[in-house]
């Protein structure tokens, strides 16, 4: 077993049933992804369109590619033209959501997305503010989507060592998702809560995450 395969096994052993793993492979070479694949990993997370364009053809067809980075509207067409994106976890504005929807409709595909909510302290993190997110659902903004399936919520916690703060951020995201699901029972398959990275995924799971995004804990430090 390779180091990468071994680390995946150790992480999987800590995940409760029903929690899935996105292996965040951004900035790592295809050889590293191969090792993860050979250890049974199928969901890979990438944050840059160009990098994904070179990795998709280099990996087997049963890989589920998740886009997890900030996606510029002008890159939506290129990303979706691959027809290989299993999920965009990082839809951070309604404008981006609408662009994904119209491009998906044009291609005749349905794109699965998560809406990213901004719950962290930093002003720089992307995402819907909690009030914006609620307003989007209360205005039933999802009803006019033709080719996009909103599968849930994605969040990142504050970049801090303060575990109480991190837990509070995850709790905020979990409460938002629960509230939206309760108030909009017509939303189908709104069941994914993606939160938690290498250093905080256990806190995220404690708050109800059922998809975690782990990079350095699997592949080691990134070489930028
Ligand atoms: C890079 C990244 C991760 C993985 O972070 P690690 O600390 O390496 O586990 C998770 N989520 C998002 C959105 C990222 O950009």
C-alpha cells in the first residue's frame, strides 16, 4: 500500500457511515491521483479549470470530479463542456448559478451543485451570505432552474485555531441547511452538507457534514 493509499484508509476509518470523502487533489500530479484511485478513491476535488482539463483525460472514466474552487462565469462553458463534472460544490453567487443553468440546458445535461454559504470571519471567502441564501430560497429562485439540481450546501469555517469558532461556523451552515430543507419540502434531494477539510473535518462531522473535502491529509502539502 502506498503512503497515499494508507492515508485514505486511515481517514475512511474515521468517517461514520453515510459520510463521503472528496479527495482534494488540486496542485498534485496525476501520479498521486492514480495512487488514490488504486486505493479505491473515486471522488476527486479540483479548484482550477485548466488543471482539471488536463487531469480528466489522464484518469479513468469512473472518477467523479467535483469542482470546489471559485468558478468564474466565463469558465463555466469550458468546465461543463467536458460533460464529466459530477458536482460543482462551490456555487458562490446567483449569477454563477444562472450561468451554470443556462450552459447546462444548452448542453442538454443536468448539473448537480451545492450552494456555498459564507459563514467564516474572513471577508475574502466567497459565498452567499446566510441572509442572501435564505432570500434565494424564500423567493423560490430555484423553481426557474431548468438544468441544475441543487443538492445541498457547502461551507468553509474560519481560518483559525479556535475550535469553538470553527464549530460555531459549521453549526451555522448546518442550521441553514436544515431550515431551508424544512421550509421547502418541495426541494428534492437537498441532502448534502459539504464541510470540513484536513484539520477540521471531525468538527464538521460532529455538526452534521456528510461530505468532507480533504487534501493535504491525503496527498501531503501542495507544491504551488
Ligand atoms: C484546498 C481545499 C480543501 C482541502 O484543504 P486541505 O486543508 O488540504 O485538506 C478543501 N476545500 C476547499 C474549498 C479547498 O479549496
